[in-house]
């Protein structure tokens, strides 16, 4: 944070969101509003581009290394294990295209997942002749022990090359037992790819301790950065694990020499980098990188564990308000299954889309993914908002009933 900065971030304070219009923004699982520091850094970057054109890119390029170090800090990795990509979807597509597939390889995905973590594997199955198996994510929420046992027995009896799963399910907010799943994968010789966009920034994660092989995450939800920037983490030695099928001009060693260092340097045979940043194959969003770094600075300063605890306290108060109104809470009863999301199903006769619209008109912003009413507060939300949220919920539900 610069010395002239607005205010220091503080759990439960919206001081860094002075223009946020609503009373309670409970939709970080869809998209975060930009904090003043995020906006300031993006403006600073934009101003530089307006003044200097390419000169601004040359000045901002080193920022990417710093950004990767900060991402690595958040997930317990090294900066060199990170590649910047335009979206979670793009990162997963790239991984799906770059696996050294053999015909008939089995890939396990989960129904109930956001399509981002299904479509690329479906396409890869079609392209490479893979055997795509769909298990049920919801079983983990209703009976994690049984779901894990059947996942393990599926891996043991029929094997798999790869498992693709979200760290947190987007509809229910259930935090999947990624550690245990990764261990089961490795016992069976499979790799695990984790979509962390519903987890990172709110759920503390460590890719090394969890033995995650690949993790992909976009910036605009719980990381609180802008759209258009995301990252892929790959465990060590990606060159032996991936084929560079998505390489582009910036994937080569010394890819820009021919633009900067005089004649005779335009070549097409420079090796593709063996580090995961070969996925950085074309021009990236510099302004997105600027915004994401400012967002990460705040998360790192506040600390993922403190943020998680703060949000649980908020949800601990919100959940009974909803249950009292006969909503069915899908929040995990076990602490390890909890995330920043509280999803509920409505009592009969209450239609969630209309309800969420009415809440929006009352200044309470939430989402309705696939018929679930989803609340997702983050570190700036204060429990003092809940009096208004409770009163409006009671009023709107009574009016519908
Ligand atoms: C679990 C999950 N993965 C991926 C996405 C999409 O990510 P992106 O837009 O960065 O591709 C979403 C939501 O938009 C999501 O909930």
C-alpha cells in the first residue's frame, strides 16, 4: 500500500469501497467490487499506457514477477510454478490440451460443477479418445465419508489418469476434501487438477501440503481483482508432465529479442520454455495484473485465516435468520466443509429469482445459481449489516407468502 493510500484494510470495514452502492454486498462468489487500491493501481497503469504506449508495457513487465511471487505466497508455492493466463476457463482448457494423453485414459469430473471444469475435459475426451467419467459432487456434501470411500474405490478398481474438481462447489459452497482426494489420486497414479476460483481468497490453501498437481484460479471473485487475469499453478517439472500444445510466440526462450535487439534475430526454432510460463503464449492484460496485485496485497495483509474466521462469524449469524424463515441451509455442518458461501433452498412457494431481485432492490446483493439462493460475504462485510438483511428477508418472504 502506498503512503498516500486511502485507508488500511480492516476486517468488517467498507472504507476501501467508498462508492459501493448497496447496503450489503453478498455476491463475492460471482464477482467482487473493486477496492480503492485495485482501482488506483489500474488507473495508474492506464495513465502510463495513455502517456507512453509500449513504454508503459516495458515499465510494467517486471510487475508480473512480483505478482507471481504474491500468488505463490497465497498458495504456498514458488513464483516460478505460476503462469498468468486470461481466465480460469482458459487455464483449464490449456491444461486439458497439454496433457500427454493416451487413448482410453480415464478422466473423472463431477456433476454439479461449474461448466468451466467440465467442458475442457469433454472436448479433450472427444479430441484424444478419453474415457470421461462423471461422479456426483453433491454426495460429498451429504455424506463426505461415504463419497470419499466410493471415490477411492472407483480409483482403485478402475484407475484414472486425471481428476478435475473444484476446491469449493459453486452452488452449495461445499468445500471439497481436496487433500484426501489428491492423496487417493496419487495412490492410484492419477493427477489432480483443482479449480480454486470459489476458494482462494477466502479459504486458506496450500498446494504443497495438499499435494495438488495443478491449480487454476481467476482474479475476479474471492481474490477481489478484475476480470481478464487468472493463473495456473503446476507442481515441479511441468516439461515432463505437459506437452506444449498451446505454445505461442511468447512461449519461446527469449521471445522478444527480435523486437528489441537488432537484425538477424527473427527465428522460429527457439525452444519452448520448459517452465509452466510457456502457457503465457500471447499478450497479457497488464492492467489486470496491476489490479490483481493490489487485491492480493490486501488479502495477504489481512491473512487468509483471519478472513475465513471473520466470514464464518458473519455466516453463523446469517444462517439462523434464513432457517427461521424455513429456508433449507446447504452449509456444511462440519467445519472443514465450509467456505465463504452460504447457499439455501427456498421454502415452497418462494421463487428465488424474484426473491433475489427484491433483495437487490432493498440493497442486498446475492445470486441465484441454478435455483440456489447464494450469499457470499467477504472481509469488508460487517455483521452490523445483518439487522437490515434479516428485516428485509422477513418482509419480502412474508409478502410472497
Ligand atoms: C467454479 C468456477 N469456475 C470457473 C468460473 C469461471 O471462471 P472464469 O470466468 O475465470 O473462466 C466460475 C464462475 O464464474 C466458477 O464458479
